[in-house]
């Protein structure tokens, strides 16, 4: 909604400026009016573009955690009888 409102305000201001002072297109003897118009248009485009772009949120940075201090652990395979047959599974063993 905010973006649409910003675009509408920008378009309305450009339209009001074009209608408010209608003048014939004449490049002779203007002294720099064309350059001022080009610079003003670029400035208005930059303002409208930055308003539409808005801030970006990239989320928090990475989180690095050290291993907790404690007994050394390792993984090993154990076999057990489950009532139907021998099954092997990985078990973490800590000392």
C-alpha cells in the first residue's frame, strides 16, 4: 500500500508540474532550462526509485557454538535381539 501511494504521489506531482506551466517546446534562448529539466527528472527518478526500493532485511547473522565441555563421546554399532531377529543400531557412547 505504501509503495502504491508513493508512486501515485510521484506521478501526481509530475502531472501537476506539466499542467501548471504549459509552454511551447523551444530550445532557443532558454539558457539551461533543458539541462535543468533533465537534472530535475533524474533527481525525481532517484527519489521515487529509492522510495520504492525500501529497506531490506536479511535476517540475523550466522551463529557459531562451540562443543560443550564434557566427556569425550563416540558412535559405535551395537547388536541386540528385538524379539524377531538381530538388529544393529548406532549408539552414542560417552565416558
